[in-house]
C-alpha cells in the first residue's frame, strides 16, 4: 500500500512499529532534522546505539508506505516522589506529510503499551512552549498540563 493511499477519513493504514536499529540511522537523522534538531546519519547511528545499549530506553520507528515516517523515544526512570517508574517520551516525530493521519496516536498507544508493560505509574512528555499544535494534539490524546519545566544549559545542548 503506498503512502498516498489512506483510509476513508484520510488516515494512514496501521504502520509497522518496531524497535530502531542502526539500519534506521538515515531515517532517524532525517526525522530529527525535520523536527529542528539537525543530525547527521553518523550521529543518529551513535544515538541509536546509546539507546539500544540501555535497557531503560527504547526507540520505536514507524514504517508506512515503504518508508519510515515517524518515531517515538522512551526513557523509563525511577521517580522518587511517586516511588515508582515513570515513562517519559523524549521525542515524538511524525513527518509533515503523515501528520493528521493517525500515526502520532498510534505511536502514543505504543508508548502507553510499553509503559504499562514496564509497570510505569505514568506516561509524561515535554514539549517546547512554541509547539501549540502539538499541545492541542497531546491534550486530545488524554495528556494534561503538567508542571513548569526549568532548564539550565550546561554547554551547547
């Protein structure tokens, strides 16, 4: 099925979701760059290696129409105030031509499934204050406003 063939509401057919590997480096680099985080293929390969070497992290890519058109990255961490695990979505990216077609929801469902399987008490994410469309999407998917986030940069990152 080609990327241009959508269901009756314009939805993408269910994408093939799988854990990322080094062979996805070019696609991951393109997705990160599209999101505003420039990344080379070599840098993406190293980032994938770092995630796959850590059993507390996951990177899932979504393939539809013969190409990778989205990803979601998860970080499972012990959260002292709750006394349990929290699953944080550290990246959710869907290509601009696949947005609004159900892929983001499918990736969030996968994050929810993995978080529950890992025994996480909650699923959380952080989104830049300038991403108003993303905020509306997250609220429509059942997320609520959380706490205010403060950042102190310790270098170029």
